[in-house]
C-alpha cells in the first residue's frame, strides 16, 4: 500500500523477484524491452511446468495416480483460463499457438457459410488472424479488407461501415495490433457485426498482457490468446461462444463429435504445457495477495484489480519513450501518439526515413537494450505504411515488470541516435 494515499501501487521489487531471468547473470543486465514478442516467465509457472514434467508427464485420463494428477492439472488450467476471461469451461480450447488455432477455426467455420458470403479482415492484424481467413477466397468466400490510415496505422470505425452488409458473416480483427498498439473498440465492432447476424473474431494476443477482457461483456464470439505473451508457456488458447461452437464443424477425430473440448483440437495437446498455464493465475494471485491482502472477490475481479495497478505503472513507464519519439523530427510512431493506457498498449514501434530501423536496433542492442526490428509478421501493415518489409519498424515494448531505468537506457540511446543520425 502507498502510505500517503492509502491506495496500492505496484511493488516492482516484489514483482521482479518472481522472475528468475532478472537475477540471472546472462539476462539480468539487459534492459528488457522485447516483451511483445514473448514475456519472461515467473517462478510460479517455471515450478509448475517442472513439477508436471518431473512427476506427472504421462497420458492423462487414467486412474493411476500420476495420470489423475495430470488430468487435474489440465482441468485446473481450463478452469482458471475460463475465470480469467469470464467464459464457460467448455468454451475454452487449447492449441499449440494462435496461428494454428485460427487455421483450425477457419476450417471449422467455413461450412457455416455459403458461396458468395462475405468476411472482413484487416491489414492491421498479425498474419495469424488474417491469412487463414483470406485463403477462404479460394473456396467461394468474398474477402473484404478493412484498411488502416496509411499515416497512422490506425483503423477507423467509419471505414468499416460500408464493408458490412447482409451477406457479412464474420469480422476478424485485433484487439490491439502488435505494432500500432492502439486499442480497437471491440464492443462497438461486435454490435456492428451482430446487427447483420455475423460473428466477431478478436485477436487478443497483444492486448492480453495489458488488459483483462470479459469476453461476454465485450461481445466477442471468438477471442484468441497466446499464453507465452503473459508469462506462460507457448500455448494458444481460444474462447469460442458455446452457441457458435455448436454450429461449427468438428475438427477433432470423428468419434470426438460430441465433446466440446476436443472439437477444435485435431491433435493430442501438450498436456504439461497446458497444465502450466495455471501458473499464470498463481502468479497473479501471489501479486494480488501481496498488494491487497486476502480477498473473497472472484478471480476475474481480483485480477482486474491487479491489472489496474499494471496499467497505471505501464503508462508511467512508457511515457518518456513516447514523448521522446513524438518530439524527434522525422520519427514516426505507429498508432496513437499517446501513452494513455486506455488508448494504447505500451508497445512502441517507430520508423524514420533518415535511418534504417536496423541501424537503430543495432545501437540499442550495443547498449544492451533488448528489442527487435522488422515486420513482426504484420507484413500487410508494413505495406500499408509504405515501409520496407524487412527493415520495417523498431519495436520496444514494456509490460508491468518494466522499470523506469530500462526505459531510460533506451531513451538515452535513441536521443543520441536521433541527434547523430547514424546511417
Ligand atoms: C497480435 C498477435 N497475434 C498473433 C500472434 C501469433 O501468436 P502465435 O505465435 O501463438 O501463433 C502474435 C505473435 O507475435 C501476435 O503478436
């Protein structure tokens, strides 16, 4: 608790003490600003995964002890994931990744539609929520594209209106792009697409580290999430509304027809990795207890309270970087030019015609700032912005464990780079 105001603020030392990477001799000295690619993992997840591999790495669903424990671990993961997204347990599907989940989903949904029906995709999305849908044009579906503003990389709801008609069956869109980071208005998009009987498929992968989503209240029919972006193992998870699932075609083995959990899981899943996703909730619980004491609130409410702390910290920590980029001549921030957490995630992607993204990236790496450059699988967004596909943007991204010092190191380098204009 903050003594003066009586309100909690994030105890960063406690937070960072949960992550072995920060104490490690090879990782600890980096200013780690490559979190949008995948976050570090807290000990709650590491320990759970190690325990599942060491003691319970066997086929679940039998009656011998380790198998019972493996089953319980997977069931628990499903329960906590359902609670974190305010979904029903049968609406949660695990798969190897979001890219593979959309691939499966496209096959499961195509039979719901007739030739000549229409779907809408964007040129802002990561290819994971784009390519699998676009390929349906080979099967008689008309694919329409909702395009970003080529200056800002942002989507405008006004441009969506003329794309929707009585034949529109689905809109696939990101909650917050992994480059533009600007939060798209999910509830409004849901209302627009539902008005013509269509479905909303939201890629929540980049948003999930920064905000909790009540998938029902937001009106999502499908919500996609990858747990390696939120301190977990590399597992894809998707929520699918129960009524929609009932209309999809089974993608599991034929004899799994009536089993909602196997319906969208064509292969045997990675049991231990799925079980270990529950460690994310254990981590959130430990942080919640530390900041707020014991609580009888639901998991969703507790985690929302915690995410309010995350959000306040993320906004403060990223502000100097956004200010620096906004002030630098000829440097373009992709997405809304503000740090406001209700408007954008703390992911900062920028480009400048005066220098290659790679040269800026190299200067940051030399100063031990973890970051990346390029297209980050948002090829179409790079094209829309008129950027070289390979050189793309420089991307620096924070999460709640990021420190002011890490961002300050990046700012120092960028300040020098922008004033010296390296080639
Ligand atoms: C916004 C977004 N969507 C989807 C993906 C793909 O997720 P996966 O690696 O689980 O396929 C990523 C990965 O970076 C992403 O940033």
